[in-house]
């Protein structure tokens, strides 16, 4: 186990990038369902991973909602 892994062994977000989270959510829900779950323009108006990353990196409250949806989706598999 690496030092970094030892520091956060119970953090399900550890080691996964925001880009990976968005891709996983889009594959699971699609852009339409994602924009219904989290009503932000980058998901509903000409959505792309690139535009979503830009917005979410600048908007902590939205990133928190995306991370929460990702975590919730882990428990529904």
C-alpha cells in the first residue's frame, strides 16, 4: 500500500478524478437525467465533459452535488 492510500483508505473519492466521475455519471444516467438530478446549465445546454469540468472546478457547491450523486450511485449497483 502506498503512503497516499494509507492516508485515506476509506475515502471512496480518493484516486478518482473529477473527469472520471463525470464520465461514469454520463454513462450511467446520460446528460438528460444528469441535468434533472443536478439542474446546472453545463449538463443541460450543449453538454460536454470539457464544459462540465470547467464549471465544476470553479463552482464548489456544484462539484459537491456531483460527487454526492457519484457516491450515491456506488450504493445502487
